[in-house]
C-alpha cells in the first residue's frame, strides 16, 4: 500500500532498498531452517540465493532506467528532474 502513494519515479528505488534490507536475513533464516547436514552445502545454497536476489535488484534498476529513458526523457533531449515533470532542455 505504501508503494501506491509514491510517485512512479520513486517506487523502484524504494522497492530495491527494501529488497536489499530484507533479503539477506530471510535467506539466511531459510538456510538455517532447512538444516543441511553439510555446512558447505548450506553456504553454497545461501550464496547462490543471495546472488539471484541481487540479480533481481539489478533487473529492477534496468527496468527503472528503461522507464525513465523511454518516453520520459533521454533520447529526445528532454530532462527528467526529481519532481518527475518532463521539460525541454533545449
């Protein structure tokens, strides 16, 4: 519900920040819950899960970059300021 109250240009950075804050503790607790016999395997799966989670964050940032450059500034010379209003820079 919090994300619906935010302007679109702020939603992705907030989502990425929340993911970065909550992913590691959740993934580590999941690994402890699984109770692997081999500690090396537990570390291996935890590292892979964290890697995939960080890759998801990168994809969200790419989506944000695509959103801000396609039709909201970028190739046409328009500038997208912090307020989200597009104006001609020329």
